C-alpha cells in the first residue's frame, strides 16, 4: 500500500473513533492482523512439493507442515509475516546436504494453514504443536517467526530444543505495535483502544509480550542475526536480545536487509548448529 492509502485509512478510522473508539480500534486491529499476502504462488508450490505434507491441528486451526527427512538433527523452520515455508528455499539445499531432518510450517493465515487472522501468540501456540510432534533440537525463526519461537519456548518450555537461530526478530511486541500506530497515524483514542483489546484478549498488557525479556527463562543456546540497516525491525532490537539473552551470540550484518537471505550467513548458521 502507498503511504497515501495508508494515511487515508488511518484518517478514516480516526474520524470513526469520534463516534465509536471501540469500533474503530477493532477495525484497526483487524487490519493489523490481516496478512495481504503469504499464500503460495504457483512457483512457490513447486519449492515445497518435494516435502512430505502433513496437517496438524490446534484449537480448530489447521497447521500445514513440510518434512524433508534426514538422519541428522531435527531442524524446525518458522517463517515471518506475509511469507510461507518456501522462504527457506535459499538455504534448504545446504541444510539437506548436512542430512538434517528438516521440518517447516506455515503460520496461521499463511501458506496452506487455515485462518485469516494472525498474531504472534497464536503462532507460538502452533509452533509448540509442531515442535511437540517432531521434537526439533534446533529452531530457525525469521522476523516474527523468531519472536513466536521465543514466545513458544517461554510458554511451553520444549526441553528438546537446545539451539535457536533468530533472524531479524522483533525484541518486543510494543515496538511493532508502536510502529504500526505511527505508520497509520492513529489518534490517541485508537492507540489506547488497541492496547485495551490486547489486554482483553490475552490478559496481559502490550509491554508484557517482550521476546527479549522472555529469553531470560530460556536455556537453549541462541544465535541472533540482524542487519544494521534493517528497515523493518530496528537493529536496536538485536542489541536488546544480546543484552538480555545471556546464552547467545550476535552476528551483525550490513547490506543484507530484513530478509537476511545471503549465502555468506549459511556456513555460520550450520557451524552454530553443528558445534
């Protein structure tokens, strides 16, 4: 969406909030949680066609999983916002060459998984379901997939996971929410209403959902990879992780963007997994 369209939507909801702030806030949250893309294109379907496909379930949600069988450690791949399991195509052959047992999933409302709405708490629940079935030793998570992975380990423990690779992940939900509010130009009525809805639905304030804080409870070893010029998730988030996640190391990149799909990172990720 262009900035003009984004601001127009924000202005329209701001005007609506003068009549009903609760209605406007619900619409704002619906917009925030609705991915505009992430379902498979024809080309992307071919990338996961070689995997064994299986659907798992969680509270009425169907979770699409893909399995490339190998004799090595089990690796779980969790993609980010408006993506799907095909995003791992750039590294998949290198992981196969290591004979890893590879599992990938589609997030809620993405790929072949069910639903139209997405949030990191729901994604964390789905990751836990997949993890409990396949018991991965390692989880790779990109962007909100990294955040949801940490949420999942914090909420469900998952003792078989001994390593995490977090790629461009947000350190706290409040930052993501704040950037969304700012981008849309929401007024104070909607901003406060959004915070209230989060509390009503999850029983915790927005500030509670801090992946960086949650790492204090995680025993798994962590590798944090983040680009200094990431335009989606600020590099400061990586520094928060590095400061609070005591059993972790940080790899700083420059020029790889938020996607971090650079071949030079693959040996570092594999080296971390294998050591």
